[in-house]
C-alpha cells in the first residue's frame, strides 16, 4: 500500500522522470535543418536557438557545413555528446533510416514532424509500421509523425515550427491537430493565457494522450490539462492515465467527430477510427474527464477549475439587480441539468434584514436596480450559509444608481467560499470593465452574459458528478464469487455452440447462459412437434407463449415467430402449425427448428432492454434503457463500459427517463432497484467472463414491484475462426478473479488472499487504523493509538487503494475473521514502473498477525503475481532503520543496495531468479506507460 510509505514517496518522486529528456533535453539534434526561407527545418531550428532552454542544438544536414551560422553535422552519429532528442523534418521515405540512426546512437526520444504516413493510405501505413518496429527495438520514444512538435515554456524549449513562444502558465495543451495549436497560441497572446506545455502528438505512432498525461500528472508546473482529440488512440491506456490523473488535476477534452461527417473527416486526418460518440462520452465520464463542446469552453473551464472549487450539487443561487437577466440565467441553468436553489426560511429572514422590502423574496434574488455594494456583499454573505445552495452567480447590469467597480470590490472578499464556487456576470461594456477586472483578479470568473456563467456552472457540476459517481462509497454488495459459480457451465454451452459451427444461440440456449449467472429468466421448454408443444403447455399451465426456436433467425417477430396468450392445447397445436408455415414463407423452411413453450407473464411492469455490443475503439459496451418492440423509437438509453459495480449500475439507471418511472408512478409500485442493479452487475460479469460473445440483448426484461424477469434473450458469438487472443478486450481491465485463493497460516488458520474491491473501503480504513508504522512513516491524517480506531484517513488515498486500476497495480488483501467479524489482516501492492517491465511493491500486516507467517505468504504471492504480470524485476525502498523489513527481504531473495542520502535502502529481486517463477508475456500484464510508484515496506511477520 502506498499509505504506509507516503513520506518515502514524497522524498523519492522528486527524482528524474523517464520523459524529462524529452521535455527538458540537454542536447537536441534537428535532422533536416536548413537555411531555406519558409521551410519547416529553418523555422524549427530558429525557434530552438531563439528560446534558451539550457541545452545544445545540433543541426544535422549532410549537404551543408553550416545552418543559420551554426556548425552542421553529417549525421546523428557525428554529433558530439549523447543526443537526448532528435527532431526529424526530412521526407517520410527517409524517416526509417533516420530512426535507425537514432537507435544506433541510443537517442532516447524523437519528434517526427514529417507527414506522409498512415493518413495518406496503405503505403504510408506500411512506412509507419516500419518506423515503429525500428523504434521499439531501441526503446526509442516517438512523438508524431505529422505533428507540430512540442513547446515547454517552463523550460524554454520550443521544439516546434509554431510562429511564437507562449507565455508561462499552468495549463497543458495536448492536440492531435497542429493547426489547432497555432490558432490557440495566436489567441493566447491577446487573452494573456499561459501554458505549462503544448504538445502536438499527431498520428500517435508511439506516444499518445496517455503517455503525455502520465508525465503531466507529475509535472509541478501543470495544474490542468486540456485536450483536442480526434481519435482516442489506445483506449485502455488513455482511460488508465486519465483515471489516475483526474484525481488531482482536471482533464478537459473537446472531441472532434460528433457527427458522421465529422467522424469521416477526423478519420481521413489521423488515419484512425473514431468510434461511437455516445460510447466515448461514457468513457470520458468513467475516467473523470470533462467533455466540452467548444474551444472557448475548453480553456475557460481550465481557468475556472484552477480558481474555484467544484460544487457539491447542481443548485445555484442567483443574485441580480435586474429581473430579465435572472430569468435568462434560470433558463440556461435548467436546460443543461442545473437547478435554482430553494432558499431556506432562515436565509430569507437574513435577506429581509439586509435588502429593501421589495426584493424578490425568492431565487433568483433580485436585489433591485438601486442595489449598493453593501446590498450585494451582505446578500452573498447570507446565502453563502444556506446548505441548499451549491454555488453562486452574481449578476450586475449598469443602471444609473449602480457602481460596478465598488460592487466588485465588495464582493471580491467572497472569492473563496469553502466548497462553493462563485461566478459573476458584469453585463455591459466600458462602464463595467474595471469591475470585471477586479473580480477576475480576485479569482471570481466573470462573464459578459449570465447564460455563459450558467453553462460554466453546469460543466462544473457535471465534472464533480463524474468524479463522485466513479468513487462513491459502495453500500450494496455483490458476491462476485457466487456470480462466477456458473462460469464453467456457460463456457461449456458456448463451446458446444461454436463446435457446431453456429454463432447465433437459440433463445433457450441464451436463457441457459443468463441463468448460469443468476439472471432470472422465464421457464423455457423446447418442443419439436405440435403434440410436444401441447404437452409442455399442459404441464406448465395455461396461458402460455409459443416462440420460434431457430439457429439462423434473429428477430422472431418479423417472421411471425411469437404467439401470445394461448389458453388451450388446441390453440397451442394450431399456433405451432401456423408459425411453421409463416416462417417457411417469410424466411425459409430450414429456419423453423421447433418452438419453445413459455408461461404467459401477465405482470404489469416496465419493458427494459439490457444489452451489449462492440465499439471499434473501446471494446465491449453495455446498454440499459426502455425496451420492447419500440426500443429504436423511444431511444431512451444509457451506455457504459464494463466492468460495472453497484454504483456505476445505479448511475446508468439515473441517466435514463425510465428511471423516474421505476421509482413508482401513477399507481404502479416501485421496482426493486437493488435487484435490478444486481442483475446489471451480473450481466457485466458475464460479458467479461465470456469474450466469445459479440452481442447480447435481454429484451424485454420485465420489471415490476413484484418481480424482474428476462422474457427474451439473444446472444451472438464471434466467428469460430477468431482466435481467443484476438477477441476484443475491454477498455478497463476487469477484476482478476483468477488471483483469488485461500491460504493456510502457521497457526493453522485460513485467510482468503484476493485482489481488493471498492467495497473494501470500510475494512481498509479500519486496517490502517490498527496497523503498526515505522518511525516517521505514519501519515499525518492517521489517528494516534489513544484515539478512536476509525481513522480520518484522507479519502483520496482510500480511493487510490480500493478503486484500483488493475492495469496499473494489483492490490492484494488478506481477508480473515477476528472476534467473529470479517476484517483485512494484511495487504500488499505491486505497481508497474513507467516505461519499464519492473514493478515496485509495498506490504503491511496487522500486529496481531505476527508470527503467523502472513507477511511471508503475501510476499511470495506478490512475487508470483509480478511474474504472471510480465515483470522483470520487483523493487522496494526501505528505511535503513527498519532492520526487520530488511532481514525479511533478504530472506526472500532480495539484493540490498547501499543506503542513499534519504536513508533509504534499495532492494530488488529479479523475477527470473525467484523460485518456481518465470517471465511471462508483458503485453498481457500491467500496462507499460505507467506513473513511477516508489514504495516501501513495513512488515510485522
């Protein structure tokens, strides 16, 4: 766990980052530098030498002895000293040989400015693949191709052909479009917007959004990150990076390609698929990323989020000196999910004391046209205490009695209200400009019109909602082990279908699959003759439904394949024969393979669709919404990425119009939402357990106050010739069930060793409170031993521990029982180092588990998992005073290094040398572009 060693992390994470040589290079070679006016090679070289960055520049041009008066070199190899960064501006056809030269000379980074790769077609794609293969062999990181370059104002580096150097700031801008960057830089001059970094990533041959986000997450000069995106690149890596970074720094994105026409334009620009826009929205929400609709919003939100806190809800209090702007603000607020706060009676009483009798006595709070600075300030002070208000908008119109600047000065002392943002709209021109400047300088974002301010507030609420819903404490528990009990049965069923050469399951087979995962289905009896159907109906009880059984026909209703409400055996036999004739006529005789007999469900309830499909970029996608025959007509649905937990499932429900009906309307009782959520989570697990499934629909799923039942289901598999390793992977790594096992301790007791779950947050809080700590390692937020056992540990730290990204880290907990209560007795973590196959680890056990061998058992399992995850080496840093931990590591084969300046002893173990372990395929384990996690160890074993 990182918590036991926070002081260690603070000491060591100031160290060198693998990408520092890209953003802060000491030696830069420009391959293709030239004197030719108007050329990219000349502009780029001039930018480098015109902006001191603390390094040396080497022009590389075999045809010229000098470029811009600087000695030129024949090749990378001829440059004196070790080149950190090579910038390539030669024609595309020459780039592979240049990259080979870089690899030969052990250059760490390259920026390929040149165009003419996959964006031009198959020939360019083959050229790009060749470049990629060469770079990978030499561990060379590449930005581009087809990019503008990078700019790092904090270091002075301008490795681009942009026409200006922006001023320093705290916003990092990453864009796939170089032209978008040059436009933004030009705009930034007049708006006095500064940047910590500007990165043009182009076609993302190697480094993509995730690579840069991981770096910027640790960059102290960067406070927020904005993205212009046309394609997401490696979706799994992007979501991993964004989820990690968004906990501490806001990420705001504008994504081109919302419409079909724009998507085609984006694909032709980047040579990449764009995927479904609705699915991308779901992915951004899952990663805690805020999506905006315009470039102005992109930078506006970056500025606002650096000045004001996020609201805890959507309720806004509006103070105005004119009724009209208040009305417009209310409309703008409500149209995008905001709400006008309802003032508490005591707030109204407080306002009565500071405002004239004619004030509006409600929200919007009309302080009247002659309002003074004191009226504004006293009113804001009063509503700031109202718990019903999540944020504030102050509107001023320049009336004859108004003093805009004086009002702004009075309000500026309220710029920082704990947990509640303050926005302003100073409407007008020159008369209000000085006041608007006072507010902006005080940290209160100020807008020309109130609707703009309301849009900003709604964005802030949306961003807060994204973060909260992803990491809310989970109260509803789902027993994942019980859910997986039917996995083997389901796998056998799918294997049997694939062996038969089919890809479409029958309805009966589909329901067996759902039933294996505990999803309730209606009884279903197969009949191959009218007599068999009648007999099954008699045994089941009337009325019944007859449905077509077919391995080739997907939509039964289109061919007369569903007959409802049959009350007699005669009606069943007739329906069988009529269906056979209808299917033969409308489809084919071969399409009729008997019928299934099912009870006629007469419960009055809501028809729901619960389904899945594949997105070309993000893999499996879940859908929930209004179902039935008119599902395409109503189009009331929400999409999400698996895996789901109960909170994420509930969020899907709440995003649909159907949700309010499920709570109970017009005499219909409320649906058991907990049961429905359990079904959704089980469905999510089913899809991840069975990657052979291409599409799966439960439609309708009938939900009422009495029951929830799957009436119909359809499952389509991938073709049999698709290898398991080639099946689409989820964009978020699911819970690794296969890492769960039960171990015996030295005292003969048993504990379950398993990956952590978000539901473990409460037990982890208690675990931290009871753990023992080396001197100086106890976090400041932990209680003293004499204090209450339930600690006030920082929630963000618990989020990082319990809501773990299994692509970045594996956290193991030892679950046992003490005094009849389930508890966590020990925990360990391995985390991938960035741009490396090495992992770091940490380990902690309760004092009560000393001499039981728990620490050793967890350590051995961590080493084993590191091997399974493709790690080459496992590392830790331990305080030199922690002799017990050092002896423990030596006993497990770790080699100890010399104590460093921070009184830390480095320890490492080569996985290949660990007993019974061998190296595994790293591509199947923890992702490689990872934030370095320097950890330590505290062992009581």
